[in-house]
C-alpha cells in the first residue's frame, strides 16, 4: 500500500527545500529516503536468546549539473541534518 505523505512529513519538507535550492532548470536533483528494519534472533547452545530489533534510516541527495554529479547523504533526519 502506498504511503501518503503530508506537508508535515520530514521527507516532504526535504523535497521542498531541495526544489527551492536548485539554482536553474538545467539542474536535476533526486532525493532518496531509505528505511530498514531488522530483527535478529539467536539460539545459543539450544537456548533462544532475547530478540533484537533495529531501525536505520537516512536520505541521499544526488545533483546533476553541467555534466557533473554530486552526492550528499545523512542519517540525521532532523531539520538541522538537512539544512
């Protein structure tokens, strides 16, 4: 099921900032958000250990301008992380 984004969504805010920051129409920009959830289950000597879960998230910006390409990425999804 597709995720519906709202104006308060940090990803929408980042995309808006990226669109405003592009200096001309000749510049192409992309914003990629990645979120990965993991679960680790371990059995040691036949005894199950408590499970562990993890969550990693981040964004990557790619900019193409006049034949050049630049990248930036961060795991800091706060406003300061993408200022």
